[in-house]
C-alpha cells in the first residue's frame, strides 16, 4: 500500500493543476446538486419493531388524523379563577379557534370540553393536532403557530405554544468558527508558516465542502435526522485538518532531509498517507458498523459521518500533495528556507532535546508509577458512569427562553410534570363492538396502575375499530418512575383478549429507543474492541500491542462516559458549558461515542507506535524505539489532538443540548486518549513490556497479510535506486 500511495503522491504533485481543478469541479457539482436536490431533515426518531412504533404505524393507517404532530398551548391567566369567568372563557375560546384555523392544523380541542383546566382556574391546556409529522411541518406553519394568542397576551395573559411540533433542527452558527480559528492558530504555531497552515486548512475545508454538499444532495432521497449533518460536519472538519497535518508534517521533514519537493511528497504520502488511510478506514468501518445495531436513524448518522471521513481521506492523499506542489518550499518557515539556501539544512545530527524526547525519557524511567497513577486517575473519572441514564431529550432540556421550554415550564407549573409527557394507548380490534368492549377494561386496568394520574376519555376513528386513550403519568418524561410505569402499563393490558393494545407517545418512543440502544451497546463495544485487536495485529504484527491498545481505548471510553455523566446528568460544572438543565444523556451518545473514539484512538496509536516499530525493526532496543517514536510523533500528535479538541469544543457553545453533549464528549474523549492514554500510559507500558511487545508466533505471522503501514516495502523499493533530488 505504501508504494502505491508513494506513486499516487508523486502523480498528484506532477499533475497538480489537473487535481486541483478536478476537486473544484466536484465541489461545484455537489454544491449545485445540494441546492437543487436538498430535502428536509427529520427531528423524530423511529424504531421499527418496537411496540410504540407499531402503534404509530397503526394510527397512520387507521387513524390518520391522530398520527400527525401534536402541539400543546399553555394558557396562564393573570389571576387565579379568571379562567372560569365569562371574560376568561371568551379569551380561551378565541385562542382555541385561532389555533384551529392555523395552516397545517387539523383541529384544536376546547379545554373546557375536556376539562384541561387547573384546579385553581388559572391554567389551561389547548391540544392542537397537525396534519403532518413534526418534520413535515413547514417553517411558515411553525412560525404561525408560535405567534398564536397575540391578542390575549396584549391583555396580560401568558400564551405559550409548545409540543413536538416545535422540534427544530439545530443551527450551526458563528460559535463553531471559534473552534476552527483555534485550530488555525495551532497550525500556525506547529508549522511556523502561514503558507503551510493555510494550505492545510484549505485542504480540509474543501473536503468538508464536498462531503457536506454530497450529504445534502442525498437528503432528497434519504431521510436524515437533524443531528446527522452536524455530526458529519464535526468529524469532517476534525479529521480533514488532522489528516492533512500528518502528511504536511512528514513532507516538511522530508524537505529538511534534502529531498526534492516531488520525492518529499511521494514519501510523505507513502508513509504518513498509509497511516491516514488506515486511520480513516478504521473510523469508516466503526461508523458503518453502526448498521449492525439495526436502528435506522443511527445507521444513517453513521453512514453520513463515514462519507465525510472517506472524502477527507481522499482529499488528503490527492489534493494535499497537489497543494504542496503549488506551495513548494514555502511550507517551511523562512529561517529554515534561508538555512537551506546557504547549504546548512537540518540534516545533521538529530535534535533530541525537544519536549517529546524529554517526556518519553521521563515516562519510560518512571513507568510503574506512571501506569499506576494513570489507571487510578482514569478509574476515578469513570466512576460516575455507573449511574448513567439514557433518554431522548424532552422540552424540559431545551435552552431557557426558547418557546418549547417556556411552554414546558408553564405546564409543569400549572399541572405537574406528568402533563409534559403524556402517553397514548391504542386499542384496535376487527370490529367496533370488540373495540368498545375492550376500552372499559383497558381504562380500568390502567387507572389501577401505580404512577398514573389520569386516563382521558377515548377517541374513536371513523370506523369505530380503533380507539385512542390519553394517559397522564404523575412523573416527567425522563423520570425513572415513568419508565417503570410504561412497563407496568404494558404488563397490565397484555391479558386483554379480542383486541390489540399498544402503548405509544413521544415518551414511550423515547423509552423504547433508549432500551434498544442500551441492549445494543455491549454487542457493539465487543465488535469494536475485537476489530481494533484484529486491525492492529495486521498493522504491527504483534499480539500484546493490539491488546494494550484495546485496553487503552476502553479506559478512554470509561473516563469519557464518567466525565460526561458528571457534567450533563449530575450537573457538576454545568454552568461552564452553558447547560441550563442537567438530565439523562441522549440515548445514542454512548454508542456513537464508542464508534468515533475508536477510529480516532487508532489514529494516534498508529502514528506513534508505527515509528516505534520502525526503529525496533531497524536495530534499536525496545526502550529506545519507544523514546524515538514519542520524540518524533509527540509534536504532531499534540497539534492534531488540540485541533480536534478545538473543533469538537466549538460545538459545545451551541444551545442545542444534544449537539452540546456530543461536542463535549468527543473533545474530552480526544483529550484523554491523546494526552493520558497514547502519550503517557502507552509509552510506559511499551517500555515495561520491552521486547515482548513485538512478539508474534511464527505460525500466526505466516497467516497474517503484510499491510505495510510503516512503509517498509517502500524503503526497500527506494533502496534499489538513488533517491531523486538527493
């Protein structure tokens, strides 16, 4: 692979104008396709095979009027008892009629008819039924809904529209630009050259542009969740910058070693490019592997992110060499170009006084204390993870001041938390008579269930074969007691004969999604760990190095989960990340985090350990090879990690709690893996293992193919001829 990439790198530089024009054409073409084929993103989460989803599908077929998105308008009178006055009733009825005539609305329920009034006569709830699903409601319809009740508010009443219909896709704004700006500063400091930093950033931005444009072009035929493009943007930016950084760094070193620009690029792509291809492949495999979980929206998220990572790899091994060809020797700082010009290039004795070499000497000398402190520290950070709870976020987790949060708080204030997470029970049978006979039985069983506050009267479809009952729990949507209640209700009604009884609603869907993801988490983790051991065994032709890498990955995941739970669920230091209301983690965060961190962890592992193996194979002792690998790779890995942390951290400033938690967890995970695991614990363990780290049974060595990530085959190929430009 290294020899093939070497040739690709040289060809890309020689035909740099053609390569640059080709990528620009692809970017423009995908941009036009995105503008013309772009479709809406979905804010709802479907889970085929679950009871709640079967109920939704049944409602769409037999009770279409009840299958669309719902809204709840919370009304608060200036004084208690005012809702019962003739004037108050007139105002509420006017708001109800206004809501019923909104575009996209099927109808609005008069709160006086269904007795949706608080005991003190100050609060009322108006239920609004939309024709389409939440993701099918247009921006114009949503805006009109948010403005309902303006006349009542002018008279001192508080009108707060809310509900699932206000679930909007998160917006990416200027805050993420801060992360990119910090990444640019890191590049300038690392390279000491504006040309090198700017070229690396340009390369990454073109890759992100192509990837995101292609993703939005596909959104017209593939349903994307609202978080999928954000995740793809996060990863595309982070890995795009990092992959270009690795190749540019190796190219600069080759130039300082006296190679011509073409030869320097070829060897950079052949060596560092091999690591980039391998790292990118691991990320893609891990993200695409989310499909094995069998959850459609998670599969789409994984494939969307995998697509942008694939583009980032292709851009790094083709466009980066072309741009390096345009830059020439200007990728070097001016002082090094001047030294080269007077014939004193930095090809003499190797400087081993850098921080990376000093850190490696210290870590390997104190390896036992370093390992113990590292394990103890990460173990303590992981402790909160044992209390981790998963759920889909409700309006109570929305940022303060947003319409959905104001409505949610008002409902809790007037009626209690259960009214913000109503459950829906669908009773269906082959005949109207069977349905009518089953409904009283179902109602009685549910009313006897602990945790139920009230059961609303049934609504029948036009045929009379399907009935819909509203169930109001005593606790909120993300409360553990509500999860218990869902299971209790399903168990209570399971014995009903001659009718199917299904429990659904936004709250029930969230619980079903969370449980299915929790069940899939151990399987996916085992798949990822097994995959990491297999891939690294191919790369390093060792048994202990892959096992050590996998254990280090597990330490990273555990500590990351612990810190994220402590901040986002338990609320410690929540103000520092702008979190208004702590609560359970978003259901898909753990499994998504495992997939992404796996790829990034293998990235740093390959970059550092491949140099260790290279020096060990060429005669260095195991300890000296470890020091060399750290000394040469520490600066680049530090820069790469800081860039990823900056890009991911930029998303923490978003108001959306889901994106905020994803950005935070990824930033913390990269920091722990790069600085604690890969650059501290790994060299200490490698030094402790000594020669045993590279042991591989002969029979296994004959079975394993040689993927040559370190470029041994390339060096053998180049040794047969005089290197060009020397």
